[in-house]
C-alpha cells in the first residue's frame, strides 16, 4: 500500500514538473506575447499542483487567486488595452542571446553542481505533514510575523497609490 | 665665558641680519665692530691664561650627537695653536671691520655686509675653537657659505655671481675629500675628537695605509679651501667681492683654514711621510705657478690674489717639510701684511673711484701718502727683507725645506725672488712716477678717511715688528712662538740638523737675491718707466702662457664644465622630460584611455547589465565551490 | 520526494526565467519571466518548509507573493507611461542612460 503511494506521488511529481518546464520554455521561446502569457498561466497552474502535492493547501489556493487570478489578468488587460499583440520581430543580437543562454546554462550547472556529493537518500519529505494547514500557518503568521504582516499592508497601500499616480494623465489636470 | 667668543659675533649677525632694512648704520657699525672687539679681548684673556698656566681650556657646551656608537659634543678647545689662531682671527677681523665702516659707507647694502661679515667671524671661530673634526667641519662649511655670500655681495652683476658660485663649488669639491677623510678617521679610530684620535694614532706604525689615506683626503679638503693646485682658480675670481672681503676672507682667515687644519692634525701627519711629501710638492708647485702668473697681471687685486695663492703654497711647503711652527708663523705674518696690502689696495681703489688697472695708476704717492707708506712696508715684508716680519717666517720655512729636500728649497728660493719682483713692480707702477689716469680721476684723488687709515697703520706696525715672536736661535732670540706651540707640536719633527753656518749662508743668499730683484724692478719700472703693454700686444709663447694663467680655466672648462653641462642637458631633455614626465603623464593618459574604453560598458542596455550580473554570480558560485 | 528533486526543478525554472529576462526584447515578456523566477523561488521555499517542518518557509512565500503583486502593479504603470512616450515596449529604446 505504502509503496503504491510513493510511486503515485513520484508519477504526479514528474508529470507536473515536465509540464511546468515545458510551459516555461515555451513562454520564453514563443514569438507573440499572448502566447507567452498563456504558457505562463499554464505554468502557474502546475505550480499550484506542486503546492498541493506538498500539502501546502493555503498556499495553493492563494497562489491561484493571486497569480492566476490577479496578476495574469493584469497582464492580459495591459496587452489587450495597449494592443501589444504584435508579432514582434524585435530580437536581440545573436551575440547577446548566446551569451545569455550560456550564462544561464552556467548558472544552472553551478546550482545543480552544488548538489554533487549530497546523499540522495536523505531528504525524503513526508506528504502527510500538517504544516500546510491554514490553522498552523495563521498561528505562526499572527504570532511571530505580525509586524511584517502589518508592514505588508502599508506596502500595498504604497503600490496602489503609486500605480494610480503613475497612471494619471497629466494633460488633463 | 670662552663660549662667548663665537657667540658674540653670532648675536650681532642675528640682530643686524634680521633688521637689516631698518637698523641705523651707526648702530650697525658699533654693534658689528664692538662684538668683534669684545671677542678679541676675550681671546686675549684666554691666550694669556693658556700661556701662563700651560693648561688647555676645554669646554663642552652640550652633547650634540649622542647615539650609542657615535657621540660628538659641541665642545671647544683652546690650546696654544687655537689661541694663536683666535688672536689672529679676531684681531685682524676687528681691524677690517673698522676699515669697512669707511669703505662701505656709501653702499646701500651696508647692513647686509656687516651681518655677513659677522656670520663669517662666527663660523671661523667655530672652526678654530672646535675640539673635534665635526665642529671644525661646521665652521669649514660656514666660512665657505659666507665666502659665497660675500663674493657675490653685489649680486646684481652676473659675473660676480658666477665668481661666487665658482668659489663655492670648488670649495665643495675639497669638502668631499674632507668628509671622506673624516669618515675614514671615524671608522678607524671610533671617534672624531682630537685628543682621542691623536692618542690612538700614536700606536700606529709610520706610513700605515689608513693614516696615509685619511691624511691625503683631509689634504684634499685643504686644497679646496686654501686654493692650491688644482683648485685655485676661484681665488682670483673671488676678487669680485668688496675689498675688505678679499682682505679678511681671502688673505687672512678662510684660506688659512686649510693650513690650520693640517697643523692641528700634526700628530697623524707626521705618521704619513708620503702625504707630507705630496703636500710639499703641491705647495711648491702652487707657489711657483702663482708667482709666474702674478708677474704679468695688471689688476691690483688680481696680483694680490695670486700672491696669496703663492704664499699659501709656501705655508703648505712648510707643513710638508715638517716645519709646522714655521707654517703657523708664516700664516700669522702673512695675515698681517696681506690684509694690509688688500686694505691699502682698497684705499687706492676707493680714491680712484673704482679703477683697478695699474696701468692707469701711477704717481699716487703724493696724493695718498699714508697709503703709500703702509703699502711700502707691506711690500718689503712680503719680499722677506729683514728685520720685517716676513723675513723671519719665510726664512724659517726655507731653511727647513733645505734640510729636507734641496730641490724644494731651490724652487722656493726662486719663487721668493719672483715674489719680490712682482710686488715691487706693483708698488712702483701704482705709486711712483706720474699719474696715468684721467684728469677727472685726478681731481677726486684724496686720502682715505681716518677710519680707514688707522687700521692700515696698526697692521703696518704689526707687519714691521711681528717677526719678534719668531726670531730663531742663531740670531740670538729664543723662538718664542716655537716654545709657545711646543705642547701642540711635540717638536719631534722640527729639530734641524743644519749647522749654523749653513743656515747663515741660506739666509744671506735669500736676502741678497731679494735685493737684486728689487733693484731690477726699480730699474725697470721706476727709472726706465716701462709700463705694461696693453692686452692686445703679441708676446712670446712662455709669456703668453703666464698671461693666460697657464690656461687652467680653459682646461677646466673643456674637461669638466662642458661635460657637466652636457650631462645636465641630457638629464633634462631625455630623462626628465621624456622619461619621467612621460611616465607621470603616461599614467594620466593611461587612466583617460582606460576610461575611454571602459565607457563602452555603460551601454544603457539593461539586458547587458543583467548578463554581466549573472556571469558574475556564476563566477562567485564557482569560486565558492572550488 | 527527495529534496534534491525540488532543488533541481526550482533551479531549472529559475534559469529559464533568467534566460527569458536576458533574451527577450518585449518588456511584458521580461516582466513575465521575472514572475517566473519569483515563483520558482516560492516553490523552493515551500518545499524546504515541509522538509524542515517549519511554517516560516510558507509565510515567506506569502510575503513574496505580496511583493510580487505590488511590483507588478507599479511596473505595469511605468510600462504604460513609457508606452505613451515611445509608442512601443521595446526595452532597447530605453537607453537614454547611455554615454
């Protein structure tokens, strides 16, 4: 029974990961911005799936609401309203692109190489932990992290005011 | 109280020097001459004390350099030798100061002149009083500096400035030898103090290399300071300074510093016979060469300058043959009559309003009677006619030279003949027969004021009777000077082995020769009234050589001055401008060039920045992993 | 699930996002790539919080989301402003800082 669950988890994990990576790649590669948007949306959903796999329930829901529901919509609005869905032929010079890919590749190698020598048997996570439950999270949030919580609200206020100020049409004043 | 002797002139220098624009001329005169007179009085008291008690006065003012390995005190030593020098320096300086009040009275740099003169007296006193080589060197340098300041006193004239520079540079060349000698002495004996060095040196064998080297090096210093060959060309050029300067510095005191130094170091010089030979040879060659040049000079002061060089040569001959007392004796008498000659020449120049060419003088006897009288006395003294002072001192040196080396005696004898000749030539051409100058000068001829003539008279009296202190035994006197200086020169090297008859013959021949030359000069310049020809007349080769001063200046110019100028030009054009400036400017240019290249990194393109950031992060990670 | 898997996944997503930032010229796509990078870090934080049984990781994720939201709001406002002047969202046109 146990063994079966393991396999199931791994299976889900790998399939979700594949879709995530694939959609991320497509987002970077595709020519039209709308397509990038949509691929990113798909990526976010897979990430939400990952959160659920980790039993981080609160996080998964909030992720969907905030990212997929708010931020992506914001992007979509911008694209639609400013009519930015041009099939951009604007491309960076080849040298820059190659340097970027090489740099990124090197970074990947570096980051993954840090894992070398680490025992892969250690670090097994259990999937039936209680840490992701809303009760526990809110317990920690409001007991230990109450100040950042309050400051975050101020941050939101600032961002809202800033966005409105920036978006104001000066000529009409 | 002994410390006051140099300090008084120093104070006077400071007071006059710091206020030289505002101070009253009268006050300057009183202050300058007064302090020197007080120093003279104190020196006299110290002299009497040393003479009567026979004990040297030693005072240490303060510990000057006090390190573990090397300590030198600022200390004074008054023994018979320095007491004698003190008297000469302060006495003659005082007389010349008084004379200068009259001579420089119309000069606008009056105060400056007296401040420099007092500084000079101070330095000379330090030189004489010092009880170790370092103190002597301080004074040595100080008098060199004052010589430069005073020669170039009328600094608005470039030629005078060049003469001052020449004097200073040649002095410095000699000073290098002095310094090296001091180093060698310190390294060998571990101290620079006279007493220590001389007592330690007694244990060294005669002719040991280190002593010979040290004495030779010190002698090089004396060559520079006392104008011997090859460093003598500065002295005639130094006549560019005012006449009192020539009298004080270049006749009586500074140039005798070299003689004093060697006399002081007698203990180590008698242990280095090779150096003594060198000294004697250099001295006699200098004396001879200078005398030959003097015969054909037409400027009063230049004749006297070459005469000084020649007499200094005599003093060095005296040192070289072991007649230390004789050299000091000649130093004393020479101070008297040479200072007198210079001051009298100054009187003549003053009367003629600046004329120095003797071909334009003549017949001044009736206009300047006192000057003529003192000049005559001094000329007789320098020619070595008894009973004037010069006879005794010169004779002592010649007698000792005869005992040591007949060739040196012969050359010295010949040189004294020449001395008599050119000095009387100078006298006759200047003072006798008819006046050859312009009528305007003739109107202005007047005897000098009393403040100038009284020192002349005092010096004349001293030149006359000064020989008393050194009358040798064969003439009945007991050589007072020798007995006085006995403790300093433990006269081991001075006893003569000549028989009395030999001595008498030598003396007689010298005097006779001098008389013959005087008569010859009288005939030529008085009776026949032969005036020296103008400069452009062609002469025979030997005469030309003498007139052109043996071409020494020209040789120096080619051998030394031109290469040094070339080297300096090379250093300037190539090294300084191209290399050093190039490097410094190059750094600046490098910074600018680098900036110009690095500027292209600021593309303003964010993507470029980000790529760079990522690469940097990768690099850091790699660095941390490896 | 061994923690290594999450680390590798997160790095992969991060690098892809990074390459997107460096390669793309469209400002919007650059923004989206930045969001992708932030998300990959979110995932890693959550994974580590489960690994260490510590809720702080997930709280960090909440705050990151807060910041990301605020940043998108402000950034898009600026984007709109630049669109008004340049009439294009090509980031190569934003080079007035150049020498």
